[in-house]
């Protein structure tokens, strides 16, 4: 594919990359892109709970609207005349996750087609999309690539291991970058296995907390309560270990069956000096994975989950007067693009534009 990037020389001189974040959620992608130096005008999402964290923390407007109802005329109204336009987003990944394969398609399946529609009609200079690695196995991904190719985009698409870019968790994500300026790729890795950010780097500095309590100075530093038997279970757990080390009387009936022996990490503790497991929407729940604190007898708090997602320590997920609900905020944190990964994506886009 060839493209006359000279058409865009006028943009690149004294350039400003400005973007719109589709499926913005609580603002992980926007936060990282802005930290890299990209101006994000607006974020779109259908979840009203995301308005508070998105607008409190980011210099950007939250619009509660489905992209299925979004027109390119509306998007165009945000960009300034000399902007290098970025269209960014992470369509809901649950339909493409390996954990939901075989289930009936839900309404979110087609949202990536709407992303492709808007990209084709708007034809911004830059596009980025982030999702689960299994997306590449679906026709919707191939169709998305074909749309971009038909509009003369240079395309980079690769599964990124997030610790390579400073995210302290065992998380892999598909990152797509597309440009009308010329060939594009991610910047070089910032970390290697020898210096990955760890659980210790991320959360050891936070105040101690009991199960079922909240830190009075930070309402997000809140942990779920534990039943008496779950308290015994975590006290019997070692960092990086499993329920197989427990005495028989603490084991769940499902773990005693052959089908349950393949899930050693549930109810486990994280390891201080390793990356964490992937932070999910249920990471505040001890029984949903290896989400036990490395040293304290509880599951990790919402603040700790946010820190492992590389959000700033002071990132607010609710107005102070609002109650902090574990399930609501846990969902926002787990669904977010890790901020450090988003910042690396933003730095890649800026580095790319500076070449021209």
C-alpha cells in the first residue's frame, strides 16, 4: 500500500494530536494518552457511572451515548482546523474473550463495526484500538482491518505483554495503531523481565487495612469483608501458593473434584516480587482469582486494584459524597485500559508523527 504523506505536511508542522475516546469507561485510555501529551476532547460511553471518574480526573468531556448513534458530523465538531486527528477506543472486550466463547452473541458484538464505520467516514490521520488478543480470531476484526486498508491506512497490530510497558500485571492486549502519514509501530519496550514493575512497587506504600474496612483518608482504599472460613483460608495461604496447601477442612467441595483441580489460583495471595494476575472486574473478591493481598489477611482493595492497573494514586472513581460500591467501581477498574499501556500508545503516536 502506498500513500502520499506529503498531503499532511501542514498538519505536522507545529502539530497537535487531538483525539476522541470511544468506549471511554472510567478514563484509563484518556488518562494515559493525555499523560503522553495528546489532547482528548471527549469520551463516549453508555455507562453513566463513568461520568464522575472520567470528568474529575481528565480535562475532557464525558458524553453518555452509544457509538451506534454517533455521527461523523458530531465527531468532526470537536476537532480544530490544524489538529492531527486521533480516533481511539476499546470496544467492550467480553464478546471476544476466550471465557465467553460458545455463548450466544450479545449486542456488543457489533460495536466494533460502528467503530469501523466512524473511522471510514471521519478518516482521521491516526487511529488506535485496544482489545483482547482473541479478537483476531473473529471476522469482525478482519473486517475492521479491511476497512482501514481500503482507506489507505498503514496498520500495526500486535499482542502486547503489558509488563513490557510498565504495567505490573500479567496482562496481554491486542494493540492496533493506524496512520495515514506512513508506517507506524509501538515504541521500544520500557521494561524487561529483570525490571518489571511488581505488586510491591505498586501497592506496598498504601496504608494497612483490615478485611471489610475502609481507609478514612481514601474511600477507594476499601476491601471486601471475609467470612470466618475465608479468613482462615487466606491465613493458610502463602504468596504465590494455592489452596492445595490448605488443610482438607478448608478446601471447597469443588476443589476436591477432578474438574476443580485446574483452578489453583482462586483464593490465592499475590506475590510481592512478581507481577499480579490480570485485574478483572471482580478483583476485590478473594474467591475470584489470586486476589489476596501478599501480606494482609484480605483481598486487595479497590485502590490497590487501580494502582495495579497503573492509575495514579489519587485517581477518583466517585464524588466524595457518593458511596463507594465495590461492584460498580470494581467493574470500572477491571474494564479500564491500563494507564501505563495507554501512555505508551500515546508516546508511540507522538514519536510517529515527529518522523514526518
